[in-house]
């Protein structure tokens, strides 16, 4: 299903997107050396409930997971990249942490992910990988506008990631979003320009470049959810929800206050 939102729904989408972004930035600031991932999940749950929103994850039970997910946020550390199930793990200096959050409010969902390094250590390879996903995300957003096609977005994302030296996995990528978290169209992180669904104003998309340092192959953790790099290498993931407008793409998941 591909949804085109009306102006009232788009207004609610902006509110949801800002909420997601602000929760992520709060969690980023609290995720320091010694923080337990289960505390991150509890903090997310509290903020979602206090905002009058609903988690898109707690009852989520897709075919690729051992559902229901049962938690409020995805927490992926180091070699984990997607669908990281929060568990009893204490963050250490230099850990690469990805937080991925989707909530619904007012009947409209928004989805965003950030990767960052915990503590004072800043391994240059990890920082470079995070930067590559952020640059690819910005390129994908710049390519999204009315009349463009999904393949145009995929192509520029893939070009940035490939030029940075990363192999690209196409099993999981971006997606449409609206009244539910995951909708058509699928947006792989590489593709051919000029192909696929033509973008229209009112369409919401979640773009999410992600990479693994030295492989394109995934393995599923024993928890049935967490996807890890097959070689144990580090990973990174960046995601925004955007709205297609008459003038281009509007990022909905920007925090109301920039992080320090």
C-alpha cells in the first residue's frame, strides 16, 4: 500500500517526526559509558507514553523477526546494525551505538535512526562509517522531489556508500510510511536512476542508509531479531522520515533543539 497524505495528516506527521527526533536526542545525551540498554528502552517507553504517542515496535511481529518485538526502541551496538533487541548490556567507551525509533501519534507514524560513538574514544574507522551513512542520507533527501523516482534516491545513496568503499546489502532499506510504520514503496540503498514509483506531494518516505565495515552479509542473532555483520565488523545506520512537497523534500525527524 502506498499512501498519499492530506494537509491535515501531514501536519500530524510533522508533530510525530519532531517527537521522534527529540526522544532520540534525549536518549543520545543519556547513553554514556555505564548506561544499560534496558535503561535506554525504559526511558524511551516513558517519553513515548508521556507524549500521548504509541510505540510502533512493542507489538510488531513481521515474518523476519521472532515476534512480537516487545520493546520500545532498537538498540544496536558495534557489529549489530538493524532490529537490535534491547538486552542487559552496559555501554563501554568507544562503543558504536545505533538507536532506531518509530512511533505513531495522531494516526501518523515517523521513523528515524542515529549512530554515534559512546564516550571519549573516537575510533576513526567508526566515525568515517557513520559519516558515510549521513552523507548518503543527505544525498537521498536531496534527490527526493515531485516527479523524481525511487530509483533516483536509491542511486545517489548507493553512489555515496560505494564511493566510500562499502558493500551494500539490499535485503533491508528505506520504505514508505504513513498510518503504519512499514509501507510500499521499498527503497533499496542502491539502484538505477529513472526507475520505480514516481514521487508525489503528500508521500512520506523513511530513507535509511546502513553499512557494515567489510561485508554485505548479515546474520541473525540468537534473540531472533538483532541483525549483525557476518564478519563481526562494526556497522552504522542513519535514517530520516521525509515528506515529498511541491518544492522538494521536507525532513520531518529533525530535533527541535540541536544536540550539543
